[in-house]
């Protein structure tokens, strides 16, 4: 497994889009409103990678996972964490989150933050097992009910070695 940044050298945007849509397909019909992944294009992903910090995982030449990171005032936001269904449950998501933790430490940010849909209780359990705690319940614009939960993971303080 190889991990690399989604930078100006990356050109496999159509494949990355297919990865995200495949990884998020199980949400179709389960969540309301529908996932924003459905509005992505190869071009919008390239723009997202320029505006944020993207990483991808490749196994035997095939894109199998990705995530996008966005620095915020007091944390690093983790978005579009996607792992192909055939490799889920094998530690790839956790390895991608380790990259997020390393990035947060490098940027001096003390926590990771993510959002997951209220209906995806299996995701809530996975993120809790990875050290995230539910910090808020929120609604998308136009919805009176809770549509997603926010979760945070406080990172261990970095100790400088003299």
C-alpha cells in the first residue's frame, strides 16, 4: 500500500471520483439529504485538492482510499474519507486517519473533526472506536431534524525533544 498527496502531479481525477462514489454508494437512499459526493466532478475534486490537503492510497496500482483535510481555527477537518468496499475493515481508514493526525500535528492543531450522517450509526461506532467523541448534532439547511453528527478526536500534545 502506498500513500501520496493529491498535488499538482496527480492526474487520476476520474478514478478518484469513481472511488468516492463507490465508497459512498451504500448511503444512497439511506441518508437525507443525499450525499454531497453525488455533486462532485473530476474538475471539482481537482479544485478541492488545490483548496484543501488531499491524500490517496494505492494498492497494486489501483486507487483504494482517500481523504481531504481542511485546517480550521482549532482543529483539522476530515472530509470525504473514502475506502473501497472490498478493502473496508482492513485498517485502511485508520491508516488514512493517521495521516490526518500527522498533518494536524505538523500544523499545530490539537484535534480532528469530522461529520457523519445521523442515519449511519455504523460509522458512528467505527469513529468512536478510533477515539472520536460525538460533540454536536446538527441539521442541513432547510431541515428541522438532525441530519448529521459532529465528532472530534483530541490529539495527544506533541512533546518536543531537546
